[in-house]
C-alpha cells in the first residue's frame, strides 16, 4: 500500500509520471486514485454528444496553386464529412495544407477539382449573389485577429452586418449588445483594437464572426498567438458557443492539446493529405500515422528515445493499458495480480481528459504468474491492452 502516495502524483500533476514503482498492492492504489479522480466528473464523464447530420462534404476535393506557371498541389484529392454541431479539429505541421483546406469551405479559395457540399448544396456552382448569402452562413476567426484598427470594438462587431446590407439599425445595435455580453466585453465596447489584450482582440474576432448568425465557424490558429491561460479561456468560449448555439466549428491548430480539449473528431494532415482521421479519443490514445504520433508525444512532453531506453531496463513483458469509461472506475490491477499471480511494475502513467471524458494510460512491466490470464482479465474489463514488448 505504500505505493499509493507515488500514484497520487499522477492526479495532482495531470501529466505523465515516469519511474519504476515496484510492488503487489499498487493495483488497489491505482483503483482508488482512478475512483477518486474520475468520480469528480462522473456526471459529465460519459455524456458524449451524439453526432447529427452531415453539414460539410468534401468529395475528391483538390487544390493546386499556380506558381511560376506550374500547378503546385497544396491539397491532394480529399474526401471527408463534417457533422452538424461537432467541433472538428485539423492538425498538421506548417505547410501541411490546413489553411488551404479550411479556406475551401467558405470558398476563399476555389477548388481545382472535386465537389464541396454544404447543407447538401454544391457551393462550387454558386453565382456571386448566392456566394454572398452563403458566406453569411460561415464565420471565420484568425490567428492575428484581423480587426479594423480605426473602428471601435462595437463597430468591428457591427461591420459584417452593415456590409451585408440586409439588417436594420435596431437589429444591428441589439445584436452587437447581445454579442458583447456573450464574449464578456460590454465594458470595452468603445475601445479601439490597439487598446485591447490579445485575448480581448480574439473575443472581438469571435463576436464579429458570429454577427450574421452563421451555422459554421472556421478558426484558423485562433489561439496560436495567445498565452496558455488566455488560450484556455478562448477555447472555453468556443466550446460554450458550440454547445449553446449548436454551431459547427472547424478548428485548425498545430497543438494536439487544443484538439484534446475541445474537438470531437480530428483530421491529421501531412504534405497536402489527410493521413489520419477519427474520434479524438481514438486518434489521441491510439495514434497510427507517424505524424500523429509525433503530435501526441509532443503534447504529452514524451521523449520517445528516452522512454525506449527506460523500457530496456524493465523486466518481463511490457504492456500499455488504456482505461476509458466504466473500466476507469474499477480497482483492477490488484484483483488481476491476485487472480493471475503476475507481479507488476508501473513504468509510466497519465490521467487526464479528452474533452469532458477522463482517461488513464499506464505502462506496466509484468513478471511471473500467468500472463494470458492477466491479459484476458484486462480485456474483459474493457481495458485496451497493447503489448509493447
Ligand atoms: N496563395 C498561394 N500561392 C501559392 N502557394 C500557396 C498559397 N497558399 C498556400 N500555398 C502553399 O500551399 C501549401 C499549404 O499551405 P497552407 O497555408 O495551407 O499550409 P498550413 O498547413 O496552413 O501551414 P501553416 O501552419 O504554416 O499556416 C504550402 O506549401 C504553401 O506554400
Ligand atoms: Mg495556415
């Protein structure tokens, strides 16, 4: 039982803990820790929002840019769908084609091939007035905010409504007041962008993007210019907007941590291609493509080489266990150790959340006893088991 204090570090740190913890009774301790940490969020834990209808369809969409008379591909033929009301993340290194993909959704860039359907309509066939009406359905926010420096906060928010030419003065004034409240900037309404912090500027950007009541919000590196705390608050605002307004959000980032906090699904891009796509929990906990692995390891501050070296010193078989859902509430290791006679050492562990859902990952070395019995017991308890060695 003396291992329980070691394990508590996982909870207080919320990050990977590394080191070798020997013993037979720690299973019980881990169970207690999971019980305690996950109990705190039980009512939220398993309330995964069911996905609605498809709102965005990419059907073999491709994009090349003309450079020096040559067509340089930025997006290879890509087919994918985004559901109504989901937060869809796009992650990739610089130059992977993220902005290109997102700018195709509101036709800031026309595709060079394929079809884009929004709400079942092929937007690539729109004429100029259809395109103007369509663009009101799609708001966009940017890394560097793109505010008009000569206009006040209130006038920046009102700007797209005035430009649309279809709203009365009263409608515009009421909408601006409503949005100032939503983004908590009522006191800043008459300031100019130069008088605001980065987080406040991005809140203006969000309010402006929402002005014409869009159904889709595109975010191109919306938090990349912000410090971690401000990033948190902007992400929370986006999550609130998604939940309360049912807005579909497509969010570009180069940080897997941003994806983990707010997204439902994610596409990983590399060199103009979507190389991996799926539910964030699947992609984050079981990354397949090397680019995805790099992003996940980076977000967890894992030095892959160092980890491999540590594993070489461990004895026996090495397993990585992933706990999700009900399995996280079971004090499993102790009972499996007793049933199978296997001794465990904990090599590393992490406990955290993917959106509102808690998860835990443990890397263990197993010695003696009946390994098959242990593996079967983990799998029966719905724990995902990977054999690392
Ligand atoms: N207007 C353009 N003309 C020519 N090439 C372009 C243009 N815009 C983008 N590209 C090229 O297309 C590729 C993809 O660019 P894109 O801006 O989509 O990448 P990104 O993933 O958003 O990168 P970053 O993370 O740096 O913003 C890059 O090689 C880029 O140089
Ligand atoms: Mg970009």
